C-alpha cells in the first residue's frame, strides 16, 4: 500500500488577514512546596526493577504483569493491598499499620464525601486512551507502510503520564508516573518499539509498598484534606517508611538530549538521566544533578541554543524567595552563576524562551498561595488582579537587577514556541511566539467559558517598554508543538502545532506560515487523535554548528503518535514538512496513551551517550 492511499488528508487554508539500589531509608523530613519539593541532591543508584519478558500481544486479554504491581492496559485500575518491605523493623511496621489505618478510616472516607471536579476526577483523567498501560519490552520488525526517510536514523521518544497505581483520591493528568515510549527507526525500513517507566525515587519506593505513598501535588493537595495528606506523608517520612530526600518527582513531561544524556523532566524534581541501549530499550540511569552542580528542581522545558550549544533553564520555588532562578550550562555541561530573578510572588512558570542574547521569562496570572489550603481551597490560584508581564534578561547578566519587565495584559501562554530579536532604527524589539490560553486556569479548573488556545505574536519594545499582541490564527485551537529547533532563538517562518480540538484531544497537525498566515492542515481522520508533533530537520539532525543553516527552514519531517479509537490501534506517522504529506506510518504493537512532549535522538547522538551518571 502506498502512503498516499492511507486515510489521512491535508488541506490548505488561505492567508489570514489578521494574520509545548535506593539506599536504606532514613528518617528525613523533606522540605515542601505545592508542586515542587526542594531537596538536597544526592548520588543515588536506582536499580533496574527486574522485568520478565512480556507475553505476545493478544487483543483484550489480561496481560501478565512485568513490573509488580502494574496496571492492566485495557482495564480500570485495581486497588492494591498494602505490603510492607522486608527491611522494615517491628516499630516501622507498627507505624506503617497506624498510618494506613488513619488513611483508610479517616482521610479516605472524608475524601469520598467531596465531589471531584473533572480536572482531578480519575474517572475522567485516566479513562479511554488516557488510561495507563503496562511496560513493553522491545518489539522488533514492526510493519511499516511507506518509506522511512534515510535521514531519520535514530529514536523518537515521547514522554507521558502513566500512573502505576489506582488513585485513592483526586488525580490530575500531570500527577501520573513518567513513562517513555520509544520508536527506533533503522536502515532497510526497520522499526522497533518499547515503553518503560522512568525509575524515579517515588516510583521505586511505591513499588516496594505496592500502593501510592506520595501525595499527588495537583490531584490531592487541596484544602484541609490536602493538609491531612501532607501530614500523613510527613509522618511516614518521620518514621523512615518513605524517603523524600531523593526527590518526589514523576519525570513525566519533557525530554531533551544534552551533552551525551537523554533527560526526562518534570518541574517537581531534578531531571532523570535515561539511556537507550543497543537493543533500543530504555534504561533509567538515575537522578541527575549535573555532576553535583545543582540541588533544585528544573522546569520541564529547557532551551538549547543551536549555535552555542548552551542549555538554558529555570527553577521556581513556591515557599520562599528567591521564587525564581535562571540557570545556564555551557555545551560541556559546566554551569555558570545562578541568577535570581526578582518576582514578588511564587508564580507557575511552565515555559520560557530565549533569543540570541536574551532570556524571555513570563510572569503570568497563575500563582501559588499555600495559605489557600488553610482556607479550604487550592494552592494554585488564578489571580485576576495581577497583570501579566514578560521579563527580558541578558543571558550574561550576573544578577537579575537589570531585568526589564514589560506588561502584556490579558496574556497567559502555557507554552512558548520561539522568540527572536528585531532591530528597527533605534528600536530593539523582542518578538515572542506562543499560544495564548483562555481561561488561564483551563488546565487546572473547570470553567463555563469555552477553551481557547490561539497562536499569537507578542512584540516587546525594549526602548519604550511597551507591548503589542495579535492573534496570528483565530478560531483554531493550537497548543502542543514547536518550530525547527535549528532556529531556536532566531527568527522563524514556520510553526508546527497540534490542532487541540476537541480539547483535550488533538485531531491533526497545523503547519503555520507566520509571514502569510497560511495554514496547512494534516487531519488524522474520524476517531483518530494524536498529540505534540515533532520536527526533525532533513540536514543536520544535531544541534550546534556555526549558525549557517543550509536549505529551507521547512526541509525536514514532522512525526507524532496517533491513536485510532475506533479500530483500537496506535501508530507513528511521518510527514514531509514541505507539503505536509504523509510518507510513512509505523504500526505499533501496543496501545500508546496520549502524552506530553517528545524528542528525536539521532543515531550519532545514540552512539555518543554517556552510560553512567
């Protein structure tokens, strides 16, 4: 069958005129934030949990667990009976039993009397193709329709949330344990697939107990019952049942290859170093502190400069000042001095942008107010009285005193796609490309207002301190996506974004010409949905270089994982970016849930991987 015979189609719209082995437990109290726990970074060797070979895929039959206890992919999650690790002493076992009784006889009955909003209701958040799956060891010899381009030699890896245990209370999609799905593309039209949990400290400890032991930051930490969950966790850490000093994160959001390491990231912890072995399987190396240079969590969307090779990132703290720090690592992984960014309240900063010389930091209306838990509310608050703004910081500044803040009212960008500098006489302007989301708290709270995520251009005039904002594409929700990363921080003409309709599913991919407003759509078809598209340039699949980009910006390929909800199959689709026509599809042997962000690791980068921490 030829690729053109498949059930995908694309359309082009006219220009728009308006033209994202644990050491023995020690009784240590971790310091807490709502979403982030700030803990000292320690060397930690996480053992690979033994995994027997998986059974052959049989549709709709129970699957033998590979990681005990594990969820079944096509069934509702089943509660697990608690089990106590053999290393616990009699006092710890007694304390564990007491904590369990408090949880089951006091906290959980009270939680059942509270109606859960859809944003944290497990019956909504982890059903259908949002439901978790079990691990899958490498499956070779996948069916390929069409021809895999010769330049795509490597592994497409995509991160996502995949809770191991049934939630005992509220559960937000962001709370799930991190699982990476990897599709290896080789010569001769060969392809393989595997998926593995990232062995975080939290996951390994909960696997020992056979049940959730860590509170879910978004799904559970609300109001007085959230405080009770927090107190219960403190009690368990106090008697040495669990250990939060090695992080409590889930590593389920971002993926980036930097300086020989593939890093899995979520903003509640340090990154986790994972590697892809010679058989295209995924292994967790361990929690990564950049060779003892950091001891704080990093956001899930670091930026890699394609010319200098430097990695830029942020850390935010919801407990105390400084609430925000900017960090930079050179191409060899050496960190420069941390820069404290002056903001007056703890703010959720999920993403940011870089230009050739600046760091562009959003300070929006989603803030943290831990006092709201005492009043019975959520610590994540939409502050309608706050004016959104962007901070422009020189990358070589040694402190944040010279940052320039420019107000951009009524703007909330959960993700930023790119930014660059423009000079017009005496005016220097920073142009920011992002998707402006309304209502701003759509990801966290229910709202009667319709969801919108509109691709927008924000212009920040550094001389006048003024801003303008315009919607590039109106009437179309565009969310997860990216630009050609060889042009990160430089002016780009094209963006590749998921068509987030019907929200929160994605029905296709839009290639947007930022100069003309023309949109070329690739629609998956009826009952078919995907996620974030990833662009791989045809020439130079590696960051770095001398800044000379040969060829056209859109010479390359766009890929993403698609689920057919009617026929119940998953596949990786590959499109030629120039015309958005499909060139290949790889049939995947297992269901792949909808997830978050991904990356492509070239064969050259795979060969250069650092195996140890």
